[in-house]
């Protein structure tokens, strides 16, 4: 694609992502997206086949960012707890960089049709498995408590994935602070030691 | 309302709740709800004013259940950590009793129009404040670590509110076990003590 076309496509994906995150995928029409870009709906079809193609491209790009952020950490020689700390920081950074992307990623995938829906689910499962591997290694190495490995993984992911719901770039906490506090609470717990 | 009318209305709310949780509120038409009940859309309007009335009734009933479950615990004379344990168990029970109700409660409220949207947000804030009060008391009493009180509250709520996404009544864990594991992880943390 030429430079102008790529820029137009990026603007299109940004507009779609914003609307999908605000109103939901089903409630957003191609016409709405065109209106948001101040162009005619007909012109949009030079750039996309269907509305679902836009959703798919947004979800794929989001998944790519999550994987790219944590794969080098998972593959490193760090000890499990240190890996987990860095994975949390990297994942939180991806979410806070684009809350609208995260919102679409967390909630709108269910509107995909098959086989895309299954393909998306498989990528989410693979991502969960990367985090679960760290928890498993941490338990084996004696760094982590003898917890239910799957449940602990869900707790870690869910507590991070909720952040897009309340994070604001102009809010009181920056991404590093969020990751640091979250990591401390998840690792050390809320109860005072010895109580 | 007569008994027959009440039964029909309950069936209507159940059907709407199931469809809203599966497809999303915006993607569900009154016609879809009527089809799911095998009646004519016209007959539905004897029972509702608008589709949003159904959403509002579902959300209000869900909020009522959450409050009814935890208010007696909050008002009790128990110590903060014990209160927190029981609140988690009660909240998890509400979610697992009806995952479709929880799904609508967590995601579809954003489709409310004003002033209902603000009223709903105020109730959620009030609920969050009940949990936050326990965390605050726990920190003051020295039972809980000196954590960021608001952040800890969000962690507790978010880790519970994610459960509707993966809980299955025929799955390997019952609600009591989920609450017990979640409570242990949140209170004691994932890191092995002393590491």
C-alpha cells in the first residue's frame, strides 16, 4: 500500500476502534465509521470488505501487541517471580497505551464469526498458557506458594484486564505505578504478614 | 399483577437477560425476545414500554441482589478480614447463581440512557464504597497491609467480577471453592512467604 493509503487505513482502524469501544461492535455501522471520518460510506468500501474485517484487524493487532510485549520476557532466563513482575508491567503498558483497543479486545471478540472466533480464542488460550507457564515454574521452583496454577493465572490476567475500565491517561496513577502496586498486592497479598 | 402476568413477566426478563448476555443489548431486538418466547412481538408490548425498560429492570434486580448479599455482612460486628472473606463468598455466590445476569450487569449498563446511566453508576459506586470501607477498616486495625485502599478494592472487585466469564455450573469448582481459593490468594498473595 502507498503511504497515503496506509495513513487512511490507520485512521479508519482508529475510528472503528473508538466507536466499537464506545458503542459496541453491533451498534456501530459502517456508516457511523464513515461519518466519524467525515467521508462517504461508499468510499470506505475501497478499504474494507466487511465491518467484521475491521474488527478482525483490530483484534489481531491487539493480540500481536500483547504477544510481542511478553514473549521476550517469557523466553528469557529470568527467575519466575521476576518474569511475572515484568510480564505484568508489559501487559499493563499495552492496556494503558490504548484503552479503546483493550476494551474491544476484552469484550467485542464474541461478535466474530467462525472460523475467526475459534482462531481468536486459540490465541487467547496460548497467551494464558504463557502466563500459566511462569506460575507453574514459580511453584515448582518454590518461589511461589502452592496455589491452584490455573486459578492463579486467571486472577493475574483478570486483575490486569480490568484496568481498561477505569484507567485514564490524565488520572492519578501512571502505568508503571499501576503495575507496581498490582504486582505487590498479587505477590504479597492484602493481609498483613503474621496476622 | 396477577400470578399469570407475573410468571409471564419473569419469563420475559429471563429471555431478555439470556439474549442480552449472549449477543449484547444493542444486537438484540424486541422481536428476538418475542421469538425466544415463541410469542408475537406485539404481545410483548403489553408487558414493557421499551427495550431499555427490560435492561433497566434486569440491572436493578442484579444490583438489588448484590446489595442484599453483602449489606448484612458490612453492618455486622465482625472484624474486617472476616467481613471481607464473607463478602467475597456472598458476591461470588450472586455471580455464580446467574452468570447471564452478571454478564449483563458488568457489560451492558453502558447502553442505558440518562438519567438511568448515572443512577446505575451511583449504585455501583455505593457498592464499591461498602467494600472499600472494609479495606479501610482492615488497614486501620492493622489486619491488612498498608496498601492503596482504592486500588485494593478494585483488585478485589475485578477479580470477582471476571468469574462470570469462565464459570460453568458443571465445571470443576463450585462457588464455595472459588470463593475460598480467591480469598486465600488475595489475602496471602502468590509469592511463597519468606521468599
